[in-house]
């Protein structure tokens, strides 16, 4: 599991496998071919390394944190 962190340093979602979830555990999208897509397959954001950007790259959305073992989620 990897947290999705906004530009202010606050987590607003997490990636488990290739599925993106809200903090409430609702699936909201998926990672596919270097993009985050909504559940309908529409591209929302571009992934470059751990950075998440708008599709045209002009806006930073946030970044993915380190891989964490969910068994130790405090």
C-alpha cells in the first residue's frame, strides 16, 4: 500500500496493487500505463516516477509515498 499525498503533505488516498482508494476505502480509480484513471477508464492524472501531475503536466497533484505493509498501519 502507498499513500497518495497532496502538495500540502496530507494523505488523501492510497494505492493498493493498481487500485486507488479514498481514505474511506472506496475504490476511486486505477493505475494503468503511467496514468491514474477513474473507474470508468478516463485518464485523470499522469504519473512520473512517484509524482502525480495533471494530464498536461502543468499542475502538481501530489506524490505517492513509500510502500507500506498494511499489517502495520497505525
